[in-house]
């Protein structure tokens, strides 16, 4: 069993929103690994980062992704940093992966001032730019398809993904 599609991309790309729209359109279940981690630990992602550190969170995330890829056959949305781990990238081989690409200005608008986003402490715009610069090549390396989200509604993004995977 493999997911019908896995959505990857940075915070603000719309992964969770688009996943919900795809699940509705296809009549399949939707799973979000960040939500899985919060349900399993009983803690919010931001609390895990602050109290236990990013490395601990990434361990939890890698386990959540491995479980979801093995068990879930619907739409799967991954946390923005999930693909940083080599073992996660390996798991995505052979699975339809769509990278939701977002530009800096759209990402900043969507994320706002980073409330509840531990990686954005400090200068939000500069942190988002650094994350985009660092992670975009990794997202591209795992993606079967790339869909630009700038100046597109979530419905338009979901429609494009449905076209690509038809």
C-alpha cells in the first residue's frame, strides 16, 4: 500500500489545505504527519521543538512518515522539514510526490508572523528565505511533479495536481 500522492514543500505552501481538497475530490482519506506527531505525543509541534529540541522532533517525524507511507493509501501531507532526512527521501522513491513550490513573498503572506512556528523565531522574512534556499533543491529531488502555488488558490493547485496524476 502506498499513498495516492504525497505533498511536500515549505511552510506556507498550502500542503494541509490542498491535501484536504484532494482527499475530498478523490474520496480518499487525508493524513498529515504533523497532526500524527501531535496526536501521538499529546504535544504541539512548537512545544516539542522548544522542550525537546529539533533533533528529537526530526526523529519523531521520520518515524511518523515511515508509518504513514507504509499504512496510508490516500493523500499524505508531510511537514516542511520531513524530506531533510535521507531515510525519508528513500521511502518516497517510487511514490507520487508533488512539491508545492511557493515564492518568498507568498510564503511570508501565508505564514504571517510565525506564531507557533519555532523555526521562524527572529526575522521571519529572512528565515523563510533561508529555509526556501536550503530546502528547495531537496524538495525538487524527491518530487515526481512540481506545482507552483504563487497567485493560485488552493482549489486551482488541487485541480492542477488532479490533472497531473490523472
